[in-house]
C-alpha cells in the first residue's frame, strides 16, 4: 500500500458527495493506493470507524475496446458473490466521468495475502515445500470452483455471448496488437495467423474470469491452500473455460524456463506443481477434455504479450508516468517469441 501517485490522484471531496448520495459513508475517507497493479487503478478507502472499501477505475489514457470495463465488473460483482463468495461484492457504480475523471466502482474489501514473484516469508519464503505445493494447488482448485458456478443461479445467465467466443477473442486481441504496435514484430503476426487458422471447438461455456492468475487472488494468511478472494473482474464473461486455464498456464514456467516481465509466479520453488501436473489437476477436478490445451497456452502467451505492449505504448506516448512500464516493450517481444516456440 502506498500514498496515491501524483498523476493518479482524484477529487476526494467530489467522490464523497457522490458516495453519500449512493448510501455509502458520508465522510471523506483516507485514500491510499494498491501499488502493484499495472492496468486498472485501485484505491483503498479507510473510514474513521475502521471500515475499508475499495475503489477501482480504468487506467489513465485511452484504453483498448472491451477492456477495463467498470460497468461489466459491477454487473458481475453485484451478483457473483452470491454463488462464489471469493468475489468481492460490488456496492456502487459511477458512470459520470465528472465525479473523479472516469467511471469507477466501489466494492467491499476482501483482504488476504497476494503472492507474486516470490513466496512471502509468512509461507516460508520458498523453503516450505508443503506451502509451495498448496499455493500451486489453490490457484487450480479455485479455478475449477469458479467454472462450476451455475450462471443462472447467480443471475448471470445472460452475461456475454459465448457462441464464437474464442474466435472473437483472437480477432479482438489481434486488433489490439495493431493498435498498440510501435514497430514491426513479424513473429507476433505469424502467431496471430497460426491461432486464427486453428481455432478449437469449445466445451460448454461457463463463467470465466478472463485474466486468471495467482496475483489476481489472495490467500488466507493462516493457510496458503485457502483462497480468500479473487480480484480484477473487468473482463469476466461467459465463454470457453479453457481460455482461463490457458491464460494461467502461459506464465506457469517449469524449471529452466525464463519468466516474463509480467505476472510471474514462483513456479520454480521446490514442491510447486509442474505445468503438466497442474493441467492434470484441472482435468481431474473439472472433468473436461484437455487434449487441445496447447492451443490455449499459445493463445494465453501471445495475449499476455499484447497486454504488455498495450501498457508499454501508454508509457511511450506519455499517457502514464509509471517508470515500471519502460521495460515492458522488450518483455512483449520475448513473449511473442515464446508463444511461437510453444506451438505444437
């Protein structure tokens, strides 16, 4: 948690006036910022009674079509918590940009420990084989749990358009790549063509997160095998559940593989499941046929490269000042190449 970055502040007074009208606390909160997000901006709002809420808004500058959709995230999180309590409950949506400069949502806070590049000391710092194993299992088991949710039971049976979902994803991400390109990268175009020519037949649709990864989860401080919360639902929809698994496997590096510049997991620590073990665990938990999973892994890897390029181009164009973004252009190139290497 950090003080709000200078170029990412908002008018707290204007927000408080709006919040009071929505039935939220009438006092001005203490505002701090979650430091590690690289896309949507997320803020912790703390009130005098100790209550915390969370505000999320899109990133600064132009955003890609269909991404950073606060209205979608509100719709999902105002209902999904009923069947999947690991999703925080959304409390209010603001679509009036004049309040803080963009649309945004306010939701309850579900705290926990977020695991990113390294295993935190509370779980042994990477030396506890049992804890490492649990962390690798919980991200798979929670995904199986999400994909088992009935959309009708939580009022999301009309979410999205699952027919043709995968083909639209490939076309849409190819369009985003073109919009974010700053120089020719032939291998990126080659993999895009490969994906379009081999779009698989999807299994029955489920609710999908569409950005599933370990650092979009929090685990219980007392048990790394228990998921406390799942965050970042702005791309959630109904669609092919294997797209979620492919996104996750794209950054599930076996020992000897070099991790990317974004969303790495500590997959090389002792006890962590290998990629094939993780795939088998999902197959056993879900009962789905994963014989075609390699296509989804290539797509997930290529899509992540586009995400890095989108963030990098915002930095290159001066639309954000965050110095972390300068390295992501090279990271995108490495991932485009890795996607090509993962084709089978």
